[in-house]
C-alpha cells in the first residue's frame, strides 16, 4: 500500500520551502496528480499560476528588500527617485522598473534609490543603450560605463537609429540614451503603490 503524505509534510515543502508540485512529487515519489489530490484533501490552497511563475523565476526569494527606516537624506532620495520614475519611468507593464534618460545624473539617482532604498540585488540590474547614427558606439558605452561606475561590457545596445532632432539635440544626446532596468513584478507593484499614495499614479 502506497504511503500517504502527511499534511505537515506537504505544507513544509509547498508553503515553507516554496517547492513546486512537480518538485514535491519527485521528492515524495508520487505522481503530480496525487500530490494535488492530497493537498486538496488537506485543504492546502494552491498558488495561482502567476505566483508559481514568480517563485520559479525567483527561487532564492525576493531580489530586493525595501528599507523602511530612512534617514533624512534617504527620504529625500526616495521622493526624488519616485518623481523621476513618474516623469521618466516605464509605467505600462506590470514587471518592468525602468528609467530612461540622456542625463547620467538622472540614471545615477535612480540607481542609488534601487541600491539604497530598495536594496535591490546588483546582478539583477540591466543597462540598455540606444544610440543614434551620429554617435560613436564604442565611445558611448565607455562614457556611460565611466559615468555610472559599471563595466561597459554589461551595457546592451540596440541598432543605432537616425537622429530625431536638430539644434541642441546632438549636444544633449551625443552619448545616446541610457535605460536602467530592474524586472520584478513585486517591486513594480510597490513603486506604483508609492506613486499612488502621492497622487502620481
């Protein structure tokens, strides 16, 4: 007769250790449908697909940890960054936390916010450079690497596009336009909620 898994056993694996149904099935030597049967029998609520996917892509837990006790300077940084995000950030997707600008100062301030206030994992940052036909790509990458204090090789580039303006345009965008991104639905939700509190959503 097949062994019956206990409720505590399933709760530990599914809730505490965040294992998937297939992982639990392999661990216990059952078919997945049997794991589902016993979980339903014990009243263990299964995760929604979106939550299951989130855990799958973040097996080590949240890649960020919001700092709640802030110094005066950190409070200023927080609201400056939220203002920058409101004006320069991507707000249409549910997962992308991105700010785009040609000014390194803007990008650096938002990076500080991600590092200090959100305590986001550095290896999850993404850097994307849009250059134009009249930009020198190699020099542009070196420039942004130097200004942001990052390895130029970590900066991804897209195919250069035609210049979109005249006059001061070449001076403003002579190094292209940089985007710093952090892709996480939970952090995106937090930032949008903070903007909502300020009436800026």
